[in-house]
């Protein structure tokens, strides 16, 4: 049994395998071929925060493969009335084949994993968002054919998605440049871990310098779930870190623009670029489904 709380819970081989299976499952779905690889298996999905893509892609992944998913909003669970995370993990393990959880604090997925006897998947925490990065790598592979040696530039807040992207890039041999203002850097331990794995990680202040010759430009919201109280400060601090045509001009001619979504046009990305010809954001969103199917199969198939 394996938990996936961080990108580093997967090996490079696991990641490449998931991408290959994801591509295969995508092709099968397009051809209308159904699989029942998860017949009679259930996935519990605990959500402490909002979600469109993660929730729907996990639910559809399970139903496409003949399994079942249970959306568990913490407000409706006994956990919201004081039942412990440990007891919840033990109880759910008696019913389902795996648990996925979107949590406020990373320690909650760690606690679930400590007490569950089935695999636990991090569906976003304040620290990481590994499921997103699997879909992103699948998308980059589709558009660029190869991952190794590609340069991804992250522009904006060095947040949970950025942390997982730094690890993901290091693991598959991609270079990453992060352009962020002072105080918005990704976590130090993540950057150190990526560098120890041999990853090329640059943390820069100038978005133009960081975006030069990029194969991929990537951004995420300036105000993540939980950061709402800092809205005005964040809008002001991050104002110069928008993906717009100035950055496209210095990136490679065939650069792709990515965003994990939801997007705020006019904040972290200009409307022109978000809806322009370099943007692959909706393919990227679709790939959440295919990559997660491959991940679930790896864990409980
Ligand atoms: N990218 C992502 O995780 O989207 P949701 O918050 O809609 O799940
Ligand atoms: N960084 C964002 C990602 C949303 C998918 C957040 O945590 O809200």
C-alpha cells in the first residue's frame, strides 16, 4: 500500500508509468471503450475546501472505470462535530479502497495516512497538489513530446501547486524558474529537496528574466483558498507578476501557457493570453481525469 501525499511519494518510474497509462486511458475514452477495472471499488473523497476539477475528475474517473465515489463534505461528516481524523481514517478504511482528501492543513492528510489501512491521496493541501502536477506533466508531454530538458517558468505566488511543480520538474528532468516577489517564494525544504535530486531550480525576482526561452509558462491564482484575508496586500505585491504578452514575447515561439485553474483574468493572467493560441488550460483541466485514473489504478487497480 502506498499513500500519495507529495510528489516524492512517487518515483520517477511511477510518474512516467502514470503518464503512459493516462495517455492510453485517454485514447480509449475517446474511442468510447469502457473499462471495468475498478468494479465494486469505492473511493471516499473528503473535501474541506471548494473544488470543481478535482472533485468532478475523481468522480468521473471512478464511474468510468466501473467503481463508485463518495463526496464527503466535512460539514456533513462527524469530523465537523469533533470526531477525530484518526477515527475517521480507520472507519473509512473498512468501507472503501482508497481515500482522497482536500484539506486546509497538510498535517490532516498525513494523519489520515498514518491511520488509514487503504491508500490516501492528497487532493490539495496548503503544502502540495500532486494530482495537478501529474495532469500537467501529461499535458506538457502531449504538446512537447519530451519532458527532459524542457524549461518551465512559474510566475506569481510560490504556493502549494508551485511546490509540487518544483518536485515534479526535478523528478522528470525539467528545469524550473520561479519568478516571485519577496515573501512569496516556494517552501525552502521543497527547493532543497528538488536540488538534492539534481533538479535545476532558480528563484528569481524578474519575470522577464525567468520567462526567457521558456517552453512552458505557468501561473496560479494570487489568492489561494485560505489566503482571502490578505486579498489587498496580495493584489498589490503580485501586480507585476502577471502572465501577459510581454512574457510571451521572450519565451520560446512555441511556448505553451498553463494554469491549474480557476483563473482570474486580469490578475495572474491577462485575458488575451488565457484565451489566446498558446493557452492549453482546458486540455490541462481535462487531463486531470486521465492522469488521476492512472494514479488510482496504480494504487488500487
Ligand atoms: N485545479 C484544481 O485543483 O481545481 P479545483 O479547485 O476546481 O479542484
Ligand atoms: N493554489 C490554489 C490552487 C487551486 C486549485 C489554492 O490552493 O487555492
